[in-house]
C-alpha cells in the first residue's frame, strides 16, 4: 500500500486493486480520524503495492506483475502490463524521466521501460548480491544457461527503489542496500552488519542516509562513512521513511511512528547507543535522534506523506491523519 500527492490531493493504492483519492487540506488532522476518500474505477483486482508520478502521469504496481497508468491525475486507470503466470508481485516503481521507468519486486524482479511504459523488459542484476554469491556465479559463467537459472534463483526480494542526488538506491532482502550511478545498469552493494530485510532506504538530508527494516532495525550513515546502528526500542517491522526538512518520519507495524532528527543525528552520530544489544523492557533508551510519537493507530502503517503539519498515513484501517509534534 502506498500514496502520492499532487496539488493538495493524494492518491492511495491498496488491497484488491483499490485506488482512492482524497483532499489533503479539507479535513482537520486527528489521530482518531479516518479520512473520507473517493474510490476510482480500476481495471484489476490485484493487490496494489506502490504508486509514483512523473509529470502528468501516475503509475501503480502490484501483485500478478501488474502495472497501471493514469494520464488524468488518477481519475481513471489503464492496465499496461500484467503477467499472472510470473506469480511475483511488483513492490515499488520509479520513473527517472517520462520515458524511462523501473519496477522492482519479489525474487529479484526488475523490469525497465525506455518508451514511456509501452513495453517492459526484465533484467537480472548479479551486482546486488553478496561477494560469496558473486564468486559462486563467476565459477559457473562457462555454463550460460545454468548461470542464468542460478542467478534468477538466488536474487533477493527488492522492496524499495529511490532516486536521490543522481543515484538510484535499492533496499531489499538479506541485508541488501545498493547504489547505482548508471540508472541501475550496475550496482554497488553496501557492506552491512545485518542480514535481515530492509524495507526502505532514503537520503534524509544532504549528507545523511537512513535504512529501516525488520524488528525495528534502523541504520544510518553520514558523509558516506560507515553504517551504524540506531536503537529504536521498537521490535516491530519498520516499513517506510517519510522525509521532511531537518528530519524524517519512519512508520511501521502496530501503529509505530518515529521521528528522526537529522541535526541530532549529525551532531551525535554513532556515539550514542550504537550497541546492537536489544532492550526488551521499559528501560530501553532509544538513540538520542530517535523519538517515538504518540499514535492511536494499532494496525500496520505502510507509508505516508507530510502535509500542513500532519501525516496522512496508509494503514490497514484505511487512510488516517495524525498531528505531528516533534
């Protein structure tokens, strides 16, 4: 589930092919309020997982390798690609220009268009793998067919793809964080002391990157240095990073909303609570840059956006607004 905004209006996608529109400025924010939405017609019942926009076009992706397009601000949608037999969901989509876009998903699914979405072609990227996996693949390069089969088999899930500072940023399964300087043709995998899944990877200030994933795991790096662990005192999965000036919100399961203060993070960095020891009790002290915000939401929060000092959130209970105080 995901959402995008344009001209004070937002569009959210979700289960069973639902796409809804709502006015970001119309209703006051309240942690108990469920936002009134307008459902739009959609040519699929596949669960939709992500949405993006480029100029006048919106694009959405989801299960059954589904890709949808809207050319009228989300009021109607057309099906441009689907492959039920592939049996793999797309989990994110990004457009680098009106003509070039990338859709990524489970089991290393990576499709690219260079003609504005008319055609989508698969790509396999061994450079995102660990050194051990790459060494193994190198040992079977003389057997091209077997090499392709093995590569397709061992590629991890790709959960999120972003673009910042001229680079692509990819987050996924098995500790995958990777950067690309050539529009995703090749990748540089980051060296991480973590083998769990990452669900998001974002540039949250000019010099600070943040990655979040399973069981409340959060890592940061400053000025392209080494990654360091930030204790969140949260043991539920963190699903998305929502950037804003001087900080970022992180949302997750069980209604978790965290605020990350980039000024504090840059000032203190790895010096505060850098241990990977988990504190499963009330005495846990999060990293000084991490604050948990009050929330009456008890379900999973998939993503959100900031508008007029409130968060509009996509949750399992519908679209909700939360006043943000940090």
